[in-house]
C-alpha cells in the first residue's frame, strides 16, 4: 500500500506538467476507493512476482574452507549396480560422455576433459537433505548456463531434465530410474554447476561420480548424482510418472527451495 501515498506526493511535485492529464486520470483511480483497491492489489501482485524472481536469482550462502564437513554423508544410491555404470567405473570414466539433447539446436556429447575445459566455478555450500541432516563441501564444476548456450536451447525449452545412471527402485517399466528436473531460472543461476570435483578431488562414486548436479538453492534430492544425459524439454509429463523427478513421482515437491 505504501506505493499509493508515494505516488500522490510525486504527483503534487509534478504539478500541472504535460503529463498532468494522464496523472490526473491516474489520481482519480487512486482516490476512487474501488479503483485504489484494484490498483494496490495489482501493484502488490507485480511486486510479489518481482520479489520471487529476484529471490530465485539470489546466491546461496557460501562458507569458508574451515567449515567444510570432514564426514559429508552419502545418501540414496551410493554405488550403482547397473552394468553400464560399472563399466564406466572400471574404465575410470575414460569413455564416459555427457549427452545434452532434446530441444537444442546442437546436441552435444562431452567428455570429462571437455567439462573441465568449460567455464567453471568452485563454491563451498551446505547440502540440506529433507531427512534433516546437512553437510558442507567445496564443489567444482562446469557452469550449466554456458553449456546450454553452446547447445543452443530452442525457444520452447522450459526445463532441463537430468537422467541418471542408477535405479533406486527395481521396476519392470524403468520408472525406478533416478531423474530430476529444474527450470531455466535455476539452470542459468551462476551457482548451478555440473560438479566433477568435491573438496578438490575427483567426485567419488558415493557422491555421484563422475558428475553430479549442484543446484544450490534447493534441497538434497534435487542434486542429481551419476548424471548421464541432460534433456531440454517443454514439459515433463511423459517422463517417469510425470512429476519431474524420482522423489517428486513419490510425493515430494517439485520446487524444493531453501
Ligand atoms: N542419482 C541419484 N541422485 C541423487 C540421489 C540418488 O539416490 N540417486 N539421492 C538424492 C538425495 S535424497 C540426496 S540427500 C543427495 C545425497 O548426495 P550425497 O550422497 O552426496 O550426500 O543426492 C541426491 N541425488
Ligand atoms: Mo536427501
């Protein structure tokens, strides 16, 4: 509501300027009780929407190296049994490639060396699991935004889906495979990285080797490990059970902001 008195003060100062006619009409709306209510709620809506976008773009807190956890817990899948993944482990991920496809102009197939050479970022952040534990680590990886630009998102791309190597649940139809999705605000957030290192070492298998997502404004289950493929999509109704992620398909919120 504070915008209304402010607008009136500014109106008085403007006096009978060229814009006066329009402003007088505007003032009439604000002095008419119903008009004022409509205007105030419209402004409130815009401000709230604006605040939401600004909030979504804010950085997650970063910590000093002294706060890195000595015992960062590994959770969910910690040693995938799938044979394709075992082969990658045995080969030291030499033939592993990250595929970026779906609604892109130029599908990519990137090696670990390609990712290490891409624009990167290191950050010490806190991981919060819904189960009620937190741990702090330094994550280093390729920023997702520049990779998506390299692939060239098509206009109708709205989400990025992360397809993982592991199945948390053995199902006949493959719906037990871990996957996650984020929107483009999170995909282009400066702290959103495909992490290949944890605390200065190659990402260990329990934490998602060779590459995991770090999307720092959201809870633990969004931090997809064992990422094999990124798919740009317009919606995710056709994937899994349609809710945008393994845990979302089982009742968790799709947007898990912290
Ligand atoms: N592929 C895959 N990603 C996953 C999971 C999983 O089981 N499989 N578990 C999620 C959950 S619930 C959490 S808390 C974190 C755990 O990451 P950490 O093992 O590095 O602690 O990974 C998330 N990403
Ligand atoms: Mo979690």
